C-alpha cells in the first residue's frame, strides 16, 4: 500500500515538474516572439510626407516636380540595402510601378528619397537628410542582363541547384560593389572608392593632402570620413 502510494506521489511529482517545465518553455517562447515582433516593428517604420517628385536633377534644381502629393514609405529589412524604403502609395493614386522608373527623387525639403532603381541598384528608395552634396548608402547592383541569362541557362541545364549556384556567383560578384555615393549636384551615383574620393578632393587641396597621407585609403571608414568633411565645407 505504501509502495503504491509512493509510486502515485512520484507520478504526481513528475507530472507537476513536466507541467512546470512546459509552462516555462511556453513563457520563454512567447517572450521571444514578442521580442522579435517588437524588433521588426521598430524597423518597419512608415514615413508619411508632403513631398515633390522629380524626374531628374535638372528638374529638382529648377524646382519643377511632375507631382506634388502625400507619399507613404515603408522601411525595408534588407541587410544588403540598409536604410532602404518601399513607396507604398501616394495621395493621387498613381501606380507604384510608374514611379519605379519615372521618379528620380522625392523630397519634402528636409529629406530626400532617392530611387535606386533609376541607378540600376537594389533597395527601391534610399532616405537621406539634406546636408551637403554627397550622400553615402549601401546597395548592390541589380543583376545585369548577362547574369540573368546565365541564371536562366543554369536552371534549364542543371535545375534548381544550378540556378542557386549561378545566383550565388552573381551575388558574390555584385557584393563587391556595396558602398555607393550620391552626388546630388550631378545627379549621379558612384561606387565609393579611394580613386573616387581622391578625384573629388582635388578641389580641396588641404583635404587632398590629408587624405593622401593615409596608408589605407581603401578603408571604408576613412572614405566616409572624407565625404563628411567635404559636406561640412559646403
């Protein structure tokens, strides 16, 4: 009798312990889910602006937008295009895909939203606070026609595995061109490199001399530092 009672108590203890363990796991899982949702919502922010859309740099300089409207942007979670936004809609109801190739920059006077697609770069729109002439951002080139053809041919010849290998090779090649600079005055984007910075510093002799004294001129932090220094002088 005592033996059966002992077994019963042991069974109840095991049941309670299992219940406590399950409850603890569920509580931790719920806490983790809440953390992830909070983390994502913090990045997936919406920007609503009263802005002007320009087709090119000349129109922006002349302040001749092709549309003035309310624009809504949503920040994207893209590690290879950090800080990029997607245009959700505008008050006038113009289709997004019309903007993808027609709009160059949308601005509310304080911030600029650069259409990266117009520069054959991924990420849709990049947001900058207006300050100076040069703006740094991260993106990678959209696959070239030859890369897309290689991808299609690999899929036909080798199936999904071949397509995955081809896509990985193209991604690795394009990843080398991750760092870019918008020259707002010219309306162009350039890969941020030592040669590019050296060229634009020729108009600033003291900065040029300082830059040439650095041993590692290709360090991205050094390059960004001199881009900031140029902006401070403008």
